[in-house]
C-alpha cells in the first residue's frame, strides 16, 4: 500500500506554469497551451492508473501462490485505486481551471486598462454578462428575450451583448468545456425558440 500511495501522491506534477505560458503571443494561444498541457497530463495520469492497476493485479497473482486471494479482495482494492485516481483527476481539472481563470483575469485586466483595446465595456455590464454565462454554462445561447433583458440590465446595445456572448463562448466556454470533456462538440446546444 505504501508504494501505491507514494506513486499516486507524487503524480501529477504539473510542469506547465503560468509564467511559462505567458510567453504565448495571444490569449487564445495561452488557452490552447493550457488545454494542450492538460491533455498531456491527463493522458499521463491515465497511463499511471493503468500501470498501478496492472502492478496490483500482478501482486495479487503472486500472493495467490502463497495464500488464497478471494475475488472480492481484488475488487475492493481495484475500487480503492479507481477512487484515488478519480480524486487526482479532479485535482488536475481544478489546477488547470485555475490556470484558465488566471488567464481570463489577466485578459480582463489588459482589456480594462485599455492597453490592447480602445473601448472596453463598463465593469458592471461585464459582471452581469459573466453572471448570466456562469448560470447558463451548459447552453450559453441567450434567447432574444433574454438578450433584451441583458440590454436593459447592462445599458449596452444589442450588438454589444451579441458580440460579448460570441467572444465569451470562444474565449471562456469552449476552452473550459474541452478541458472537462474533450469529446464535447465545439458548439453547445442552442435553445429551441
């Protein structure tokens, strides 16, 4: 059990730091770099899980020559391995979600300071739009009625709301969804009007 704990506790080491990623020329490139590194680390973690499970099977087969090893014992230990690696996978997702959040905050700071964009939206308006996006993350397509409500809450034009939603889906929704599940289509389901 000690070798299992030390192996899984030592992994995953996340080599991609935000400092390394900040050399990426654009924010979309930074998002892509984080997603690519996550893919590598997730595959490595899956490989380690397979190796630990395989090693444990071999250990039990060896012990079977010395003592009876019931099938239930194997299932209990295999489930313990799966639970441990599920927790590690969750930590990995949280780590990379924090990377994406930091990039998004840096992007907001850059745009709010005006260093890359001539006109930024009012902070209150962005907070309202972000709150709506968080609440509707599974399907981030507002209906026309919701867009009108957002226009009245934010004081923005319909075009500004539409453009913000388009950009948010590309910059925020897509990278997070792909990180959580690479099989997710690029476009979320749209509401039926």
